[in-house]
C-alpha cells in the first residue's frame, strides 16, 4: 500500500510540471483537477485501515478539488470566449526549469525536518512543498486570472498532502471548514473574475495596474 | 452561552439583513447588532469558556474583542447615514458582509484552537474582499483582486504554518494530540523545535500579510485607497489586530518552548522594516487615503517591534492596539467625508477642508496629530512606553531608528495633511452638496474623546485589561 501511496504522490508532482509547462489553459486546469484526484486518493492508500470519517473526507475533497472547482473554471473559460493561451510573464521553459530547481531545493529542505517513524518512508513533505511552490509560480507568473486561480488550487493541493499526516489530530469539523473555505474562496475569486471580465472585456490581470505609487 | 451568542448573533443579523427588502433597514440592523454585540463583549469575563474549550476568553483575546467591538459599533453608526447618501449602490450584500466580518473577527478573538483561528481569519478575509469592492469600479476591482490574491497566498502559508506547529506537537511524548493553545503551552517543552520554528516563520509571513507588515504590505495602499472610509477603519483597526492576536497566540507557544528569542528577533526586524517602508512611501504621498494605508503599515510595525523588545514595551504595544484602532477610526472616517465632499482623494484636487467641511477637516488634523504621537493623545503614551522598553532592552540602534522614522513620518504625513486641510477651498469642493452632519461626525468625536482620555488618564478597567494581557505574554518567558 505504501508503494501505491508514494506512486500517487509522484503522479501529483508530475502534474505540477504539466500545469506549468503547457501553453493551453484547458490543459492547465485539467492537470490541476487530476492532481486534486491524486492527492484526495492519497490518504486512503497511506492509512492501513481507513475509518468511515476518512472515507467521507476523501469523497468530499475529491469532489471539490477534481470536479466542482475545475468545473467552475471550465465554465468561466467557456463563458468569456478568450483565447486558450496562458500568456505567461515568464516563459514556459524558464518556469519549468525554476520548478525543477525549486523541487530539488524543497527536497533538500524537507530532509532537515525530523519526521515521525511512521511517516519516514513517505515523500509527503517534499511533495507538499514543491506543489506549494508550483502553485505559487503559477500565481505570480501568469497574466490571466483563471491561471492564477488554478495556481491557488494547486497551492492548496500541496497543503492538503501535508495535512494528511495530521488527520488523526485534526477534528473533522476543522477539515470540513478548511475545504469549505477553499470552495468559498474560489467562488469569490470567480465572482471578482466575472466583474473583471465585464469591466475590462478581458481576463488579463496585466490591465489591473492603475493603482501604484 | 454568551460567547456563542457573540459569534452567532451577527450571523442571524446577517440573515435578517439579507431577507429585508432593499433600502434603509439593513444598515439599521447592522447598527443594532453592533450595539448588542458591544454590550455582550463588555459583559464577558476572562475565563468564560464554551464548546469544550474551543472558544474561551483569555486576557489577550478579551482585549482585542473589546477593541473590535467598540470599533465596529462606531463604524456601524457612521454607516447608517453613509449608506443613506450612497443610495445608488445596493447595500444588502455590503451589510451581510459587514456582519459576517463581525462574527468572524469575534471568533478569532475567542478561538483557542490553532486551526479554528485559521478558519475564522480566512472567513474574515473573504467577507472583507467583497466590502473593498463596494464602489464597483475598475479601481476598486483591481484593489479587491489584489487583496484576494495576496491575502489568499498569505492565508495559505498561515495554514501550512499551523499544520507545521501541529506536527511539532505530534512529536511531544505526552501522547496528547490536542491543538488547543492551552495544551500546546502545557506540552511546549516536548514540541519538535525545527517544525515549530518553520511553522512560526510561515505563520509570521501568513498572518503578517493580513496585518500588512512590510514586505507583505503591498495590498494595503490599494485596498485602503479604494474601499469606503469605514471599511478602511475596520481593516486597519479590526482585521489587522485580529491577525496580530493570532501571531501573539503562537508567540506564546514559542516562548513556552524556549524559542522566544528567535521569535523576538524576527518581530524586531519586521517591525523596523515596516516603519522604514512606511517612512519612505509616506513622503510625497499625494493620495491621502493611500497615505493612511502606509500609516497602518507603520503602526503594525510598531506593534510587533514592541513585542519584540519585550518587557515594558509589550505593555506599550498592547496599549497601542487600543490607541491605534481608535485613532484610525477618526482618520479613515474623516478622510472618507473629505473624499465625499470633494469627489477626489488626492491633494491635487483637495484643499481647504477646514473651510469646506470644518468638523471633518478638524478631526482629520487632530487624528494626524494623535497618530504621529503628539501629546495629549493616547498614542503618545503608548509609543513612549515602547521607546522606554526598547532602551531598557539596550537596543539603542533600534531606539534611534525608531525616533528617526517617527520624525520622518511626522514630516511626510504632515505635508499631505496640511495641504488637505489648509488654504482656500479648491474648485472641486464647491460642486458637491456634501455637508458635515451629526451622525457622520459623532462616531469620530466619540473616538477622538477616547483617544484624549487614553492620553491623559487611562481608566482603571482599561489599564487592568491591558496589564493582564501583557502579563499573559511576558509571564511565560
């Protein structure tokens, strides 16, 4: 089972490179959705005897991360009739290279943090941190609002992976609260995106540059 | 019961505001709920607890709860008339978000669970994003988007930080996996140091973003510049203090774990940087609402600087929480009035506010003198106490820089403020029919009166509240 858990995590990291390396916005959202599916499945594979509560969490998280939010983003993409090119500030090749360097660096950093015996042979910490970094890169180097929201989704996936080490310590209510916050957060971003589209006739956040000193 | 009511009552009021027909009713519901909330907040006693200790009143939370409640009440009273003159904007969603904000900030002050604090901070962030967008134009849209994006990344880092601290607790040999602050403090010795340190840094960046500490402050001038004045006051005096409280709670755990010195160094560095950045950007600032944003960056820096210096400076910093919040009410609401009267918020279009809107102009000037630490206003006492604490800790370079920054900021801010209030009324001021009225100035006068009282004689109850909170912070070291 633990091999399967590690395999799922490696697949999740691969999605980082796909999301950052593609020039097609749809493919970028698809990579984030697939990653959502992988990270949601991870706790089932890594816990020896999953409880009913864990099963519930996996189903809810999987639905939100892989279907509901990507669905919202797809719809936004369809409605605004924009070109499906990502229009990065930083080129695709440099950003993928940066991600590779970042993934290496987080692996080094993660090895300095002492893990409990039960978690030692898993790749959780480097995967969580490098996914966080990938999300951050998407957020900062892309012009289109939809890519930025996708970046936020990937960033949250990274945190979700790490949170699984704490499943037992976290009350169920808190886990639900965190997922709800993610959903509402992206919903609010969606509303604001909608208004940006109406106001500027585009989702290019490069146009949002009037406020400065 | 009372504690739960403080969190739930605003939510019920939000529901009521949502279902009432559009018009005047919703702002009145906000004000009514605010007054009830204030009465409740003043009635709570330290030690009250509910829901198995998840929500409880401790000395630190008690102080911030009272500050937020007073601030919100003043702003909501102002809001009734403000929303009446802004009839062109539907205010239902605005009122619902205001009340959600009140509920979430109350939850932050009462929450004793590492993760519950985070959920509440996120809730407050989302509701304020919509409040910033009240004007629904291109500029406020840009401000709301930046706030949402920068805030979301900050809050995500804070979540990861909370998880790191939680993982540090798993290492504790006690077998107690509770993430209540009480349990964390009790088992602090057994926490894994590397995880705790990494977690604290992430939390400092995350909640520091919400506080608006430099260099994570970039959303602040945009948000404060474009949001209505009362939202600026609620953010600068409410949201930022709640984020500060969240940081202080983790700082206590750091102290108990023997990592206090590490945390204090970071506080000192960020405090100095924030004051420095504010001093640079305040000079020559033409937009007076953006100027207030940099003033907020400065004062958040002063707060963490005080905690970083330790000793009596901690008392000064907590006193400054009260003084800063009340003064920010005066400044943001009067700036909002002047903005309305002139239809402009830069010194190119605004001059002679003392003649055009005499009371608002006077309050803006008085607020400037207060916030820059002139006697006889409260901030003078708290900033002086912090300075004494910094010198007592033998941080002489810090003390010197602290004074230099205060002087530079006084000059920079003064130039803009005087340009706004003095001189002949600029042509733009004659074209609007906005006048000072009772409800648009009374909340500010009340806040200014409190700032003066805090400057000449701190009431016993307030003193005890601040002292208890300072002891809670310093007692552990």
